[in-house]
C-alpha cells in the first residue's frame, strides 16, 4: 500500500479534513488509521469512503489535531482478506502538514465625526493571500482598504500554502468620535 499525494490540511474550527489516496489492488480493503501516542490530544473523528477506481482507493479522514500544529504523523494499516482466507496486511505512514490561517486588523483612529480611515488586514500562516471586504466586495492581495467610514466591516481572508487554500474571517468595528456641535 502507499499513501499517495501531499497530505496537507486546513485547520478550521479545530478540525481538519484530509483526503487520502491509497494504491491497492483490491476494492475491499480494511483500513485502520492511527496516530502515534506522542501526538498530544489528536484524535480521528471520522472516515468516509469516496471511491475505488484504477487500483486507487480514495477516502477522507476528519481529524481533531488537539494541541498539535505544524505536522502530525498519520499511520495507516491496510488488511485485505482474499476469498481463499489469506490475509495480506501492510503499514504505511505520512506526515500531515496542518495549515492554520490567522489575521490581524488595524486602522488609525478617525479624527473627526464623519471622517474615514484605512483598514489594514494582515494574514499569517500561508504564502499568498486574497482579502475581500464586505460590504462592498472589494478584493485585493494587499489587505489595505482606504476610505472606510465608521461601522462594522467583515474581511474574508483566503490564504494558499503548499497548493492548499484555507480561509478565515475578521470582523472589525471602526469607531469615530462623537459629533461635537459648536
């Protein structure tokens, strides 16, 4: 057996989903996934068969990485029972790279009632980013949004690393000073 392809996953809501492709010549393998004892707090939440075609068995695995960040080692044991009763087993393992996207948002204070400011959002955890401001739908790769008035804005951040796209959201309430009539 062989775990094929990069095992890279997004950390969203504490859970990650990994798609594995296993090269195997039988359509009915028994798959058992385990995580090493030293993978602190990690747990396999669910497995879901997707397809079997051309000797490739495709399955998704949902993991709770616990306090683990960076990489988790996933162990796969495959057993096949043939019609004659013969059992063949193999073991393989791969590291899963966990990508966690985070973001911070800052803006200089609005000096006067009715004024504007520039919102700057900075993503971390990925190589490249796209930022989309709501309301308005303005998208850019810099995370800089000038000319914003007081109010609540939402920025969707989509980051890409190692060919995997992950996302997060930042909600910012821009404040302004009170109206000060003369």
